[in-house]
């Protein structure tokens, strides 16, 4: 990209699907984004357009700027940073959020179906049983979406709140999943394995608390 996107192009980028990066716009707008390396046209029908990694970076920068302008309050103990981008975000656990109602259930289902479609359209063999490139660059969100879509309960705010918590780790391409209930933790492992993740269970050296390490499977 040799110059910043125009205001019209940025609106198209900002309106892209939060999970899949699928774009909607006029043919000329989409073609311009392709020329500038911000989008690509999928070779298989229906030949939809999706954000490239460069396009995702611009979209995420817009979200960060919106969050900074909103000036969110700092999270409480054990809470996850609030999402103020105005787009869908899977619950990673620790958010101060209300119980999931019918609207949230529909949003999560739609996001998961969109992610499966992204897997189908961005893999050479069209399979949906293993994570795609987007998931590898959004590990925490991807794992949390798989869990929330399967009906697992995210933890609420507070260090002693039950439910799952998905967090980044120092290990490349790995997230940690914690859930105080042993049975629920094993159920999380089963869900992630079905969603195409490699999962192993470990114990904290000092406390003995069990947790999962999960990485997106490659084959």
C-alpha cells in the first residue's frame, strides 16, 4: 500500500465482518482495496472479498483509536479488558457482562458459522475441521469463540468467578484455558479438540490448579 485508504475505503474496511473479514461494497471500492493489498477476491464462488492481514491491521487500528477515544475505565480485579470497539468479540472470561440472552446467543452462533465459512473459503481443500490463518493471529478470540459457541460459560468479573478464562501465553500459537471446575475443564478440552485444536492438560507448579494449553492444529 503506497498511500492511506480514502475515507470511503476506510468505511468499507471498518464495516468488514468482525470475525471473517468479509467485505461488502461496490465493485469499484472492492477492486481498489485489492489493488492496494488490503483485500483479496476469493477464487471460488461466490468470489467474496476478504481483508488481507494489512487490511485487518488497519481495521484493528481504527478499533483501538475508537477505544482510546471512549476512555474506558480500568478493569477490576480478575476482569478482562472491556471491548469498546463496537464489533462482535467472543467472551474470553473475566468480563463484567450480563448473562447471555437470546440476542447474544444469535450473535455467537452467527460468528461461529462465519468462522467455519472462512475456514472453508481460505483453505486449499475447503475443510472446516482445523483452524485458519485468522485464528492463528487471533488465538485468544478464536479459542474463546469455539468455547462460547459450544455453550460453555465464560467467567464473570472477579478472581473467584466460575467459568472459563482464555488467556495468551508466552508460548507461540498457544493459549491457556482455566476453569475451576474439573469436569467443566475437561469439557472445554473436548470442545476445543472438536474445533481443531491440540489440547493438553497441565498443573500449576505452585498451586496444583489444572489448566489447558491449546494450539490450533495444522493437519
